[in-house]
C-alpha cells in the first residue's frame, strides 16, 4: 500500500483561485501516480470557496474543515493540523500550501523525495539557487527580502532561509509530538509570523530540515491579495523581539 499524501489548503476567500489550483493538484497526483488526498480548511470565507470545495468532492478525495467565522491564518493552521493528523498515519506525509494558486503542486514529487530521504520538514524556499518569483511587485519583493533577512539574523535556524513561506512538507510524527507538547500554544502568533513560529517550536525536536528552491508564480494568483504589509511587519518584529529577549 502506498503512503498517503495529504495536501492541506488553508483558504480564505479563494473562489477565484481554488478551481485552477485543484485542477493542478489532481493533475500532479495523476501524472506522478500519487496516493493523494486534499484537506481544504475554509476559514470563514464570505465567497464561494466552501461551495467550490464541496462540488469538487464528488470528483476527488477531498476533506473539508469548515471554520466559521474567519479567525485568521494561524487558527486555520492550528485547527487544520489537528484535522489533518486525524486523517493520516505516521508514515504518510502532510503538505501545506497556499490556496491562492501561487504555489505550484508540481514541486510535490521533489518534496516527497526529500521526505523519503529523511527530511522531517521540507520547505519550498524563495531564497535558494534556482528559486524564482514571478509577478510580485518590487515593493512586496523588497519587503519579503527585508523580513527574510531579519529572520535569518535574529532567529537563525540551521539550513533555513525562508521562514514564512507556508509551502512545506511535514513528517506527521514530528507535528504530533510538538502539538501534544505545546497544545493550544503551538501557534500563538497571528498571520505570517505564525509560520516562522511553527519552525521555532519544531526546532526543539532537532528535525532534519531541507529547503528546495521553488518558483513562486504570483502572476497566477486570481484572488485579491489579503496580505496586510503593515500588520505582517509588526507581527514579524514582535516574534523576533520575543525570541531575542526571551
Ligand atoms: N490573509 C489571510 N489568509 C488566510 C486566512 N485564513 C486562511 N488564509 C489562507 O492562507 C494562505 C496565505 O494567504 P495569502 O493571502 O495568499 O498570503 P500571501 O501569499 O503572503 O500574500 P498574498 O498572496 O499577496 O495575499 C491563503 O491560502 C489564504 O487563503 C486569513 O484570515 N487571512
Ligand atoms: Mg499567497
């Protein structure tokens, strides 16, 4: 029996992007003959995200976690992890990616290969030889580069350059251990700082972390950007300060 790949998609108002992305995921599963399933975490979307997920359910193995009302990305990740871990066993792989179609499922086979080689966390990284970013404004590129630099200087986890990209593959055993230990405190930060916090919390268990270069296709994003640059900077600085002065 093949191991299962569960792809978790935290989604908030992604009606414009989700259909395209789901097609791309199914194509990757089919092309690479993967035993793949999908978990859509609908984070109180006010558009047709939930409906699209439900309609797709007849065609493919899709699980839905419906959170009402919207409580933000960190909560969606926290509740999503609990649900995801109930759907897979220790030998399976959990992959998380954005639902806005800027992350390409085509990277999944490489992530699985790294996982099979022994990586507990595989990060799709924007900052490796071979990485590309297409369609993101110069300002946004500069801001993520600046944030990345601050994380690298003040947090520093060995082998990590991309602290906030949500596209990652996790070893379920590692996640289970950390969530059993931290419980409600596993992700306390809001927004994208929560992504860096996950790595900080998992670091305690000395995981093997591997980054693979990835192509961020921001030009494919159909949905509106929900990124609040000011908030994201604030959240990141708060996490860094907490970490430095703890
Ligand atoms: N922004 C935001 N995203 C959420 C929330 N809940 C779930 N998500 C999902 O989290 C993922 C990341 O959010 P994005 O808005 O794509 O963030 P980003 O990629 O940094 O920035 P943009 O693509 O410019 O919006 C997406 O799949 C969202 O749908 C929420 O409350 N706010
Ligand atoms: Mg995005």
